[in-house]
C-alpha cells in the first residue's frame, strides 16, 4: 500500500427535497421522514467520478454512502438508516449526475447501512454477502441486540423515528461468498469478503485503478462498534486488506482518509481488547464489571475518545459470548 494526500473538493447539496431538480420524477420517493429542510447530504469528490456522501445533520441518515459514477449508471455503497434517507440521496445525487442507480452494495447488515434498500426498484441489483442477506431476511436488523441497543442512541436525531415508519427491511437480491467483479465501461469494481470482522459478512468495495477502498465499518479512524464483531478474526481479516493497493479509504462513518497506518492501529487495539477482556473473563468478572475496568487508555493517543478505563458493554458481552462458545 502507498499513501498520499488526494485533492478533495466538497460539494454541499443546496436544495431541499421539494426543490431538487428531479423532484417531479422522484416524487414517489417521499417515504415517512422526508419532511425536512435543507440538504441531507454533502458530497466529497475523492477521485474522478467517485464521491463520498455524508449526512449534514438535517435528517438522520445513519451511515455514509460511497458513490461510483460509471459511463452509463451509478453504484452506491450502503443505503442508510431509512427509506427517507435513501430517497434523499437519490434526489440529491442529481446535483452530481443524471445517471440512474444500477447497483447498491450493502457493506453489512446493520440497520444504519441497509434500511434504505426498499426504495430501489426491481431493476436495481442490491448486492451483499450471503450472511448479510440471511441476517436481513431473518429480521436481525430490526430485532437483534445491535438494533435494540444502538437505536436508543439515534432516537433524538432529526427524523429518525419518522423514518422508521413503514420500514420493511429488504435483503440483497444478489450475493457473493468471497469475491465479485463488476465491469462498467472501462471501470473495474471489485467486491471482496476477506473474513469475519465487524460482522460475519463485511464486504469491501475496491477500485483498483482509482486506488480507492470502501470499507463500511470494518475500518474507520476511530474505535469501531464491536457488538456483532469477531475481534480475534478481525485482526487477520485486516492482514488480507493490506494486500490491496490503495491510497484513499472511504469509511462507513467519518470522512475519507489516506493514512493507512490506521489499519495497524486498529489491529493493535483489537489485539489488546481481546487479550484484556479475556483476562477479565478468566478472572471471573461479569461483563458489566469488565466493561468498567478494562483499560485501553494506552490507545488514547490515536483514539482521542479513550480517556481512561471502560469499554462498551456490547463489545464485552460479545467477546464473552465468543469466549464461551455462544
């Protein structure tokens, strides 16, 4: 891997859903939660015809989206937290392209990345790992412990509650087990499953010519949520990620970054988390006790949110379950 700074230009969407140039043709795409003012997204150009879309805060959108504009169509990575958020992206995409969305990739099954799937018609291929399809089809995105835990942190966000009305999680209609390659015009788009990490089915989207890697929540420049993760395997999965050649990383949350040392930092964090939680488990501490005592503050130099002992209870409960073979 080789890292260097890529020139970035931020395009702020400046129109409300009602004033979007495509509002007439997309009028049907106004599900509950669409009644908000101002743009839902800002678009940051990271390479030729490659963008990251991040929420502005005017409405809850959940995850980022990555946008790949091909010769005749568009590929979107992740569909956000609600049909309203996904529909807002469809409208505001008209600020940068008039090409239709042909592909949507779910990086994983979590509700903030996949609950906009239902706005896409039958002519759109929704792609995900086999595990992601199973989890969405079995209702895990709306009933699993992650949803029950994390949604409580979202309820105060603008439009979140409204956006969950009439929600019907839709699983991918096309799946992969290890790898898939899509060729659109002169562009090669690779989809990889390198192993379990943030969930059991994390898919990476890689543009080898543009040297851009879209990681979902497997890799961010901050500590990840681990309530459905596999910390020990995650380290090895990241070793396989290092085999790709890329300059720019588009995470599922937060802005793009180019410093690939974040992979090493995450691996070190995961190793220490797994070892120290394992020690707490062996010492007979309950998960609640371990969550208050496990100390990863030696990682605070890079992860500034870590200021002392204490880790997320969901992460400890997940690690205990794995240690106990549950």
